[in-house]
């Protein structure tokens, strides 16, 4: 049986598509390749982007910034002495972008 160039191209495309589909199926079905979003409602979260940018800019504009240190027992956040401790409110959110199950939220008093 003789294969002409047209048949060869069709066979090559079919093999290539099979190769790609195999890897797509492998990634989607294997739990090792978790591809969930970090935020469940991404677009709703994105609508508050400007507010988040304002908060980040406010943090950069501080004259005396809190210090963040990584120690053996965990993460230590120290506020400057000029901050009034009774007025400090908020949340500290630590997350790992590659695994949404490793989110830690700590509420400040």
C-alpha cells in the first residue's frame, strides 16, 4: 500500500491531535494537577480591585510601616509604637496561589 502526501498529512494531524488530547485529559483527570481558582467568585472579586489598590497605596504611604518577620513558630507582624493599639483593626490574609485550601485568615482584635 502506498501512502501519498495528503494521507500522510491527515495521519500526522490525527496523531498530533491524539497526543494533545491525551495530555489535556491527563491534566484534567489527575488530582495532582489541581487547577482551581484561588478566589471562587473571581469576577465579583475583581470589581473591588480599585478599593484594594487604594488600600495598598495607603500602606505604602505610611511613614512608619509594620514589620513582618518569618520565624520558626510562624509569621510575626509588629506594629510601630506610634500606632494606637486600640485602633488597629483588620484581617491578615495569607494564601498560597497554587492551593486555595491553604488560606489562613487571622483577625486582629
